[in-house]
């Protein structure tokens, strides 16, 4: 009796049972992730998304990611903002995840306007690095389109930090004369966002049935790390 593990040929073809086994093993094989299309983002976590059948990059607060490949970029937002930006002609694009630094009330009362200016510079820094990376890899400024998400007030004790992030983002888009094609901002719920730069499509879900402790803890840690941070940057859009 022949073992079922040995390929049996019938008329030059594998029999039905063995074809099923071959297909099962082939389909269950996890694709091997290649290096990101831009070397600077080798530190970003990437994984194979079974639902969308492509590679997705997962970014955390303070991070950004740009790709020239057909990839997804995903994050979960509380009061932070994500700008999804791409060149609509070439499909090169990316996403950031940021908030403005918390400023010290005592310093503000003392009239240290540099603290306020520094917060704005940090927001500019987050936007400009994303845009410049897109432009450096084939994008053209005239072709850029922007989608904005986040700025939720998920925790009352965080005050109006989400609204400040929203105000900055909208003002930045207006000042830089960028094309805003879509936005979903504010409200009281966290958002999960998946962005596909090649097509410009976004899948977004407001998370209404999930406890916010993890998101809140992550954002508080991020806020603490950038509080009154000194931002010295000569980055300019080109």
C-alpha cells in the first residue's frame, strides 16, 4: 500500500487529495516581508494584513511612515492627529501621528511666548518631515492631497488638547495652501485608521466598545516626552 504522503501521479497530474494538501500548505504559508521601500523606516513595525492581503506599517505617537509601494499604514488615535498625505499622480505617500507639546502654564503666565512658538514649531516639524519625505521620493507639491483624522476628547482630564491639535492642523493646511480632500476630527471616541497611499483610500472606525486605558496611557507618555521640548529645525518645504 502506497503512503498518502508520497505524490501519486495519475495521467501526469497529482491526484485530487494531494493537490488539496499542496494548496492548503501553500495558502497557509505566511508571506515573507521585504524591506521597506524607504530605508529610513526600517524601525517601523510592519506585518502582513490578511484582510487586505498586503503589508501594513503600524505607527505609534511621534512616528511617521512614507512608502512608494502598495502598502497600508495604520494607527489608533485619541487626541492626537494623523495627516494622510500622498501625491495623487504617483501614489507615493505616508501618514504621521502627533500632538502639540503641552506647555507650562507658569511659563505662559510669565510671558514666555517662545513656549507657545515652540509648540507650533513641533507641529510644523511633524508635518514638514512627512511632506518632505514624500517630495524626496518622487512626489510633487502641486499633486499633494491631504486627509486629517483624530483630535478626539477621549479623556475629560486631558482638557482641550484635541481641539488644539485640530486647530493647528487646519491652520497649517490653510497656510501651506494644501488640498484637504477629507477629514474626520473631534468627537469623544478613539479612531482606528488604515491609509492606503497608492489609492488614497482610508478605512476608519470609531472605537466605541473598547476601554481607553491603553490609548490614554500611550498618549500621556507621549505628552510627557515632548513637554516643552526644544525644537530647532531649519526644515523647509521644497
